[in-house]
C-alpha cells in the first residue's frame, strides 16, 4: 500500500498544472512562507498540490474562489504538515469558505435544565470527521505581531481531533514523551489563565485561555506566525510543538538552527 501511495502521489505531482506565478505570489504573502528554504518551498508545494487534489475547497455565501485563493488556504494548511504526511489530514474531504464571518446556531441546556439556542458569529470552525469552515476575510490575512491565523488554528484542531474530540493532546510521535507534553502544556495553560484573569497584557491571544483545545490551537498559530513570542513566553511548550510539527520556526526566522537551545 505504501508503494502504491507513493506511486499515486508521484503521478499527481507529475501531472500538476500549478501556475508558478500563482505559487510565487502565495509564498510572498506570509512571513512563515517567505522564511522557508528552497528545499522547504519545494516540499510545501508538493504538499499543497496533493492537498488540493484530495480536498474540495468550495465557496459559500456567494463567495467565488479562484485558484490563488484555494492555494492560499492549502499552503497555510500544509505548513503544519510540512515535515509530516498528508495522512495527518485523513478522514474528511471538504473546506467551506465564506466571504466573512458566518453565524453558527447551536442548542445547549444550562445547569437549571433550561434549553437555549445560541447564534454566534465565527471566523472558523472544525468538525470532528467533517469539514473545516473558514472566513476568507480572515484566511487571507498576511500575518502580523498578533500571531493570529485562522487557517493554522482550525487545522491545528484537525490534528488534535485525530484521536477524538479536540482536547489539546493530539497523537504524539513515538519518540515524544506524553508526560512531558502534559506537564509543559498544563503548567503553561494554568499560568496563562491566571494572567488573563488578572487582565494582564499578553503577546498571545487571550482566547487561548478558553480551554486546553483552544490553547493548543492558539499556540500553534503563534508558533508559526510569531515563534519568538511562544519561545520567550513558554519555552517548554515551544519545544513540544517543535517536536510535534518537526519544525523550528524561530530558528528558521533567525536563519540559524540554534533556537531550541536558547
């Protein structure tokens, strides 16, 4: 099966008609893609081509998607699996893109047994074994000091969901230690929640205090967008993310290979 998979993917790549002008424009959009080496750019290109072959990216709410828009989403999504495998996005097929925020309706019952219906505007959503839903107004964001990236955020949730509901504990590699992951993330999450409760200014989005799943997703955003902030605030979490994603964005931005030892 592995031989067939490699043959099939090689065939898809050989038959690709990706417009090189579109690809270069996409690479120039984001700080984390501009920092890639030539070899990394080539690997990201392959990941993105295969992603677009296996996933359907469709517009909703009147949005018409062009090839560059689809490639922007694919490239950002594939940054997370640059040194992993496309199979990390297995089990689902669709990305739905709205022009801007979309409204989600859901029901819940409070502690007094009273049912409520909530309508909430959202910029992104990931469903277990279902689609990723995005706001294009947010997905086309070119990064910045905030560390915000809705595409990376939602696809981090997808990785978290590989072993069930998102809880901030994705399936780790065989050479990673579950206890070390748990200790690093638990300590950082508790500290971050205390800081948010005290209304401290933080370089990491306060939404990370919502729950452990959001902490993992927000820290994953910042890991790629503002890696120095994560390394400076929560170095042990940075090291765990670097081991999980098999990448060191802080060293990449600095042009060295020494950030993990800082």
